[in-house]
C-alpha cells in the first residue's frame, strides 16, 4: 500500500523494505523521469526501488549478490509486470555504461552488532557491512570511480550504525568521487548524493559535463 505495489509473500525472515528504502524512494522522487536509465543496486527481496522507478517510466536495471534474494526479486517484478532484469553480482554487475541514476541501500550493520542482534546468518550479504559497517560503502566508491559514465548515485545509510562523519571520511579517501550533498531523512537515515568528479579538462571541453 505504501508504494502502490502488489507484491508476493516473502519467505520467513525476509523483508519488503526498511527505513533506508523508504528514505531513498522519497529522495529520488523528483529525479525519476520517464526514459532515464536507473540501476536498483542490491535490489533486495521485493525490488521496491526498481519497481517504483519502473512505475515512473524509467528504464530500470537491477543487481543482487544473493541468489535466493535475486529469485524473490524476480517474482516481485513478474507479479508487477515490470521489465526489469536482475543481474547476479555486486554493485554494477556488468551493467553497461549510460546509467543516469543509481539507488543503493547497502549492508551497513557492523558485524558484531548484527550477530548480537541475531540477524540471520543466511542473509549476511543483506546486512553485514564489516567490522565498522562501512566496508561495502568503501567498495561502492571504488566501483563508482571505475565507471566510464558518471551516474548520480543516491546512497542510503542509517547513521545509527555508520555516522555521517565516518561516511564523509570515506569520500575524502576517494578523490575521484565527489559528494554533492548529504540529506538527513526521517528515522535516522542519511541520503548521500554523489558521482564521479569531473576533471577540469573535461569540464572545459564540454561545459555540460
């Protein structure tokens, strides 16, 4: 009801979305224009962000590292009648250049905190962000810096687990990636807007770059 989607039942311990998904959906609302190419990175069991983008007329791609989760996402996509291919693998998983927008709700729970909470071992790829909760975020910045295109990336992080100071410190260690802004959202979520930093030479040769 919240997203206007008819979704199938999910297996026990899986979830349709969390507060970070909701924050990303709201933060991206004004950006989802018909015809733009959107990647729902780490799409999750219900492919919520990808389906929301598809409803707005976007051309949508999705990636997912966990095979059972990817199959569940495909069931949700099929039920919605959307044309979204779910590629298996991390981050861009071979999705070609030409993307305009990337939406990512990464695993950011520190390992010890997740174990203490009893988060499911079989779904570790969905929540485990490493010792400090920031490993996958750092790997994402590496992956973005290697792209030939320069999509706008929206990254959602719950600051209960990884502080804004910690995330901004990661951007400082990735000089090829430029953080445009960080927006605080409800329930402790920060949404980071960033892309590959344009070189001065590229900007001079192409004023629209």
